[in-house]
């Protein structure tokens, strides 16, 4: 199985737009959106949900009022102020504050507190005109997004192995945190989308370091390349120095933002030759993928 992960060291570089355009050009892709904090690939590929699944992780306290003896031991013991008592002294858990540490269950003399597994998020399998799509949503206040990324990615990988497609194409999360680690581990090729800005240049360096740490091949797409030619040249020189090919140079055009707002692919943008630039980038990525061993 070959897996292509579209990543970026920072948000707002055009990563999802590139992923959606590549999805339209790829042969039998299985799509997965690994940005579980703000998944939006489904908006660009017209995803229609077919299945929904809960992802369990961690635990939260539940107090049985029929067993609670209103001793008040649990409220001061909770470091997160997640326990309140009513007028009669019975305790209750404020779910949004509970961290599942279990100290309340430890100090309760009546055994009124139990720790139940809790859902940290949910993921969906959807159909699109381009192929199956898997995407997820972290619950409000949820933690361990890396676990959710691993679960939805695993479901997409299983679909490829079952014959649903020939290529797993992942729209990864921005940054270099835990979700990015889960998205990058074991991928065949990482395509890093950046832009000629100081923050784009800085954060590209961080994601390249991450790829090097995990020994993952990486190629770079320079979005809005004509916006700052001097910085673009500096970024290209940096990529050459680190041994990562620049496989695409996309022009800046306001029509690209219009296309995103209207839910259209970059392939529909002809201004400044955007559509041809995207096709050229995909051709280079496809050729590079063919030289790499399957993951």
C-alpha cells in the first residue's frame, strides 16, 4: 500500500486545497482527513456520511446519588474542581472539568464513585464522487487527538487493503504536534505545503526536521510562490540543501480563495495557470511515489 500525506508546518498554507485537488487527479484514492481538530476536506469533496463510530479514550467519574452518603470528602480532594455538592450535600460531577484522575473514587468511603470510559471523539466513513472518505471530529474539550488520528487512519488503511482504492491520500493536520506525529509515522511520502512568508519558512524547517527524525521521504510544494520571489528562492535553496525536491510552485491568485469559498477544486482555477501548476505538481508527486517502496 502506498500512502501520501499532505502536511504543513503551520495552518493556512493551502494544504487541504492541495489535497482535494490531488484527490481529483489520483487513481482510485481512499481519502482520509487527519486534521481531527478542524476537519474540512469533506467540504471540498462533497462527502456524504455512511457510518459513524465513537472513539473511546480516557475515563470520567460518575457518582451514584443512591450510594452517596454526602460526606463531602470528594469535593476538596478534586484538584480540577470538577465536583459540586447540592443543598443536601450530595455530590455530582461537572463533566466538562473532570480529568478522570480517579482521586474521588479513591477517597469515597461509600464506593459511590465509578470511572466510566468516555468518548474523546467520533469518526465517519463517507462517500464522495472521488472515492471513500474517512474523517473525524475531536469532542469539545477532548484530549489525545493523536489516538483519534491513529484510529481514523487505521480505518482508511484497512479500506485500502480491502480493495477500496489503490492509494491512501491523507490531508494531515497542521503543525508538528501529536496529531502530526500520528499522521506521519509510516507514510510512504510526505508532501509539505508551505508559503513564502517568515512563518512559512520557519515552520517548514520544523516539519522537515520531523520527517528526518522518522526517516520519511518528503517533497515540498511552494504555494503563492510568486508572492515573494526572494523568499521563495531562499526556501527552494533550503529544500535543496536538505535534499527535498520542490515538486510544485503554485501561483497566487484571488480566484483560488473564491474557489475554496464556493467549494470548488483548484483544478477549476485557470487564472495565473493555477490548474496547470497543480497538475504539474501531481505528476511530479506521482512519479516520486512510484520510486518508493510501499509502506
